[in-house]
C-alpha cells in the first residue's frame, strides 16, 4: 500500500465530512416540509346549533333521556348522573381497523324570568370523539442467557400483532347530532304526552241477558160465600 501523506488524507476527508453534513441538513429540511399546520378554519365560533339544544325540562330529566337514547342505539354507558352522561360504542369498518366512538352529553340548567314568572330551561351539550386503531406487527427476537458469555441471540424470531391508536378526531357532522337530539326529544316527551293523549274508548261490555220471564201464574177461583141449597 503506498504511503499517504497526512495532508492528503485531510484533503480527502474534508469533502466527505461536508457531504455528510449537507445530506443531514437536506434531510432535516425535508422533515420540516413534511410537517403540516393544523387547519383551524372550522373553529369560527359562530354557530352553536351543532352541539347544543334547548329543552323545557330539568337537568336530570334531560340527561336521563340522553342516557336512554344512547342505550337504545347500543352504546355502553360508562357514566350517568344528573348533569353528565357518557357512552362508548365499537365499530369494525375493516378487517384490521377498529373504531371507537365516545359520546358525551352535559346538561346545564338555565333559569330565565319573564312576566314575573320563573321558567326552567336546560341546555344539552353533545360531543362525540372518534378513536381509530390499527394493527401493528411487533418483532420479538429470542435470546438465551449464558453465565460466562452473557446473552446469546438465537437465529429465529417471532412477531405479535398489537392494536395501536392511529387517529383521534371529534365528530362535527351536523346530521349526526341532529339524529341524536331528535331521539333525545322523543324519550323526553314520552310520559307527559301519553298522559295528555286522548284515551282510546274501551268497548262497552255487552249488557247482561235478561232473565227468562216466568210463566203465567195459575189462579184458582175462590168462593167468597158458601153455596146455599
């Protein structure tokens, strides 16, 4: 091997180091370009009709109707009290995709006065959070501990499937919440409307059959005075 002067070695090493540094900067720049800013344009805070509805009922009555509405659609209730109801439901849109929706309803009472008479009003706030899970394969390599040598890796390995969260999003579809609030309204109106509804007329019982008339009475002549000869 020919002898290489130290200065010549430095002249070759410098471009190599500069090339490596340039590549690292380029990769870092590319990584910065990949990152995208979150678009907060939908958060205009101009509409309050998507997640809220007003009801002429108490907090407990409104949240109880919300609990029944979620139960009727297969949600598993995780919490329920006078002013809060939460439920969770699982979906399987694809073989390796799992979706869970957590529904949360908060009932807040608002008291307004009009015409000198206090009236009760409850506002129901509904929010649904969607979590998406995917299957991820995790490789596991087998190792064997040896006292004198340490750990010895064996040539075979295995893999396990694990479900990991890949996305989380708050649902903002107005039609989704419209259907829920319409169902809540049905459960809220039930007992009072049934009491006010006209009762169906029950069919009158047939009159009892008259007793059979008795036959004509048999009379016998009675002489008021004895016969005179």
